[in-house]
C-alpha cells in the first residue's frame, strides 16, 4: 500500500542530547526548528531508566496515522522527506538519528553552541550503544533504512566507531554524516567502501589555512583536506563526499577564496561541492541588505564549480531560502538600477568611515535602487593605495552599490 508520508514518522527515532546531559527522543531532527511546545516528543527527557517501547510505539502509531490522513506539521509540508511511499503497519525502527550536540573539536564562528560556555563540550551523560544493542536484541531495530548523525561533531560521540561498524556489518544501505573532518574515522572509511549511500558532508568553508582558522578557530585545514581525500577515495560513490562552503561576511565572501576552495577540492579528488550561506542572513531581517551580494557569490561559485567539471549539491537549506528570496523579489532585482548618483570624496576617509557612510545611505535608501557612488580619489591614492581601493571595492560589493572612480 502507498501513502504520502515521511519515513521518519513511519519508522524513525532521533536521540538528541539536552544541555543538562539527558536525552530527548523524537521522530526526526528537522522538528528541532519547531517551537519546543509544538514538538512531538517520543520521550521528553530520557534519564537512563528502561524505555517503555510499547508506549513509545503507541505515540508513533498516533503520529503516523495523522500523516497518513494528510495532517502534516507546517514544517513538513515543504520538506523533501514527505513523499508517496510504501507503508506497513508494523512497529519497528529502521531510521536512527543521533545528535549529541555539544561535543566538538572546532568552534565555528557561526555556531550557537560554540558561543555558549555551558554547552560547548558539555559531557555526554548516556552511552547510546547499549540502547541500540537493546533495540537490536528486541528486534525493534531493522537495518533496512538509515543511520544519520547530527552535530556537534559526531565522530567524538562515545562509541561512534562501534555504532557505525554495527550498522555497516548489518548492511545498512544509507549513512549520513556531517563532520568537521578533523578526526578521520576508520569506521566511516569502512562504511564508504561498503554502504551504497554513504553521504559525508564536511564544511571546510575556505580554500586556505588562514581563512579556515578564522572561521573554525582551530588550525586544521590540511587535516580536513586529507579526510575529504581519504573518504572520497574510499567511497563507492565518490560524489557522496561533499565539501561545503558556508559563506561568512567579511571572511570568506570573496571570489578569490571561492576559487581556492574549488581548486583544492578538485585536487583532493572530490566530485561534488556545496555552496551555502550562514544561517543568520536568511533569518535576520537586518541582514537583508547583504542578500544581493550573497546571490552574486552563489552565482559565481556555481559557474566556477561547473567550469571545473564538478557537480553542485542542491540540497543546501539556506541557499534554497536565498533562492526563494530571489524568486519573491524577482521584479525588484530585475529593476534594481542606481537611483541618481552621489559623489563621495575619499580623501582623508578611512575604510571604517566609508563603511559607516554606506550604512547610513543604505538605511536612507533601503536595499533597492541605491544611488551610484562616484568615488573621488586622488591620483596618488589610486596608484599607491591599491589595497585600500580594493577594500573599498569589496565594501561596495558587499552592500551591492554601483561604484565608479572619478
Ligand atoms: S516531513 Fe520532514 S520535518 Fe516532517 S517529520 Fe519528516 S523529516 Fe521531519
């Protein structure tokens, strides 16, 4: 029998660590973005006592019946996991998702947990391997679906190697691992060789050591590049090892860095790249003024990736949101021409003063149809302060101003 439903609602379970070290148990990880009170928990807070599986499956049955009747959560309506699929009425788990959230070997500039001293690297209280073995022994767990890991850094999860090997030995067809790539996992190398759909995402976000350090705040660019290379060489489907580039304003939002990232990825033998933007640009209204700049970078990255004979991964959430923004504002983007012009003298003006000046004009003119800036620079400035002028060009691009020098 077929029905439009979600495989995680049908047969999924998601264990996630809470800040206090306890676990919470849900159907899928995407639901984390729903308000806490609207999230359908299977167990709100697991404190190490025995799980009442009958009660848990009763909750799953209720939820899956709602889905089968077309009652979806808002977040599910546009989710690519909501699909017409074969269903059965048995109670078992075939999709296991694990997230321990806090443990990490980097401290990315855009990570919420990394900013929170109480959560970053908070200890893991419960081991998941005994629970997984219990599920296997009770015939609750079937190895016909997927094993999925979520952040922090999954390879630091206690028993990560044993858990992964258990699934690989039992012929799981799908593994998903987002990882920093700093720690190369032997079990994941084995998974790459054996699991048909072994998908590994590594956010390297840079094309050199220096930029990597600024974003990740650890010195590990070459280690990560080596992990990408090792996983790609071992993978049955080389294009399932994906190097990701999350754009961060003021650090890696320029063509040169994108070029270096593509070149190093190609050298490492990768076939698929993912270009993304940092979360806050599509969630924080005050960052809307940067979206045109990010759109331009996205277009550039995609063109260069194709030119390098590599493929683009399209399942990148924030780029999809940026794309939606571009569709919603299609008319404005097409008719976004400078409204008049302003002459600005750069003499005695620092970059910071220029950036502050631009900010003021943006506030006065919205992000659309901003006036063209005619920058007045002396001959000497143009000749001897090339770096300064390059930075001004960058600032203008960031705010999507048309600029010219007079
Ligand atoms: S449809 Fe998407 S958001 Fe909804 S339960 Fe499935 S995976 Fe989660």
